[in-house]
C-alpha cells in the first residue's frame, strides 16, 4: 500500500522504561540496532498498527504500555535503489512514518523477541534516550533524529539536557553531566527468549543492509 508519491505508511516505536531509557533492538543476524517499526496494513489506523507491531516485534500487549505522545505529521525517509526489490523499483520510494513514544508500565520480563515465528531482533537492551545514530542504517538516521527531537519535549526536563548525538556523530560532554550510555543488566533480570545484553553495541558500527521494514 503506497501513497501517490511512492511512500509506504509505517509506524515507529520508541519504548521508555521508568528510567526514561529506550528499548534498543539488534536486527536479527546483523550488527544494526534500531527501534521497532513496521508497515500499516490496509484498513488499519496508525495506532492499531503500532499495537500489532509492538506485539509482533517485542511481545508486548496494549496493557503493558501507555501512550505518551506521537509525532504530529508523517516523517519520511527514502530507501536507496540497491535495497529495493527489482519489481518495486520505479514506484516504491521509501517509508512515511508516524512515531509513538510509549511508556512501559509492566515488567521487563514481558518483553519477548520470539512472540511470532518471524522475529525481527535477536538481542535488546535499554539505552539512554539519545541513541547512537551511527549504528542505525544510514538512510534511517535523519528520520530517527527528527522523531527523537520532536518527542523529546515529552520527557522530564532533566533528561532532555543529556542529548549527545546529532547526525550520527558523538560529542564529548562535561564529565559532571555525563550519563552512562552503557547501562548494565540489573542483577537477576530475566531476559526474554532469544535476547542477550551486548555490553557495548557502539563498538561495531557496521550497518547490515537487508529487509528494511
């Protein structure tokens, strides 16, 4: 389902825990990290698609989250021709997305990367809100920055000042205000099936290119 300009309607999900960290998933069999996202099916509203993708990709149900905010308008990114199927070239251009900011109101153990038979992620972690854009596939970085920026206004003010990444480059901050970007898994935390904690996903900035939902 494409619009007149060749963009497929899509939703993106930024999931917060109680510490205002975000769910950060590693695409299955790759070195690329990203937020959950997926297409809007015919007849679905963006909110319905968001809840469906939330369950398919991370195993959560509507009662496990609360909606904090969403982007006002569509955010678009184009997909390079080399990543588009040959039969779609010429009429498919990319994705247009509505992004949702969600708050997890349940326990971590409700996360399940194998809720369906076609998992999107094989590892996950909680990360500071301003994620490292250089581990996101290149053509999605701009829309990630736009979504994070627009939705950051709904975070507590103490969290918005810790922004340290713009346009895929990391900046040094004052040691007195630095927030660790490598949170450790809490002792005794039971990770969902198929998940593991990567101690430092920023150590490998290679982007794996494949099926980009």
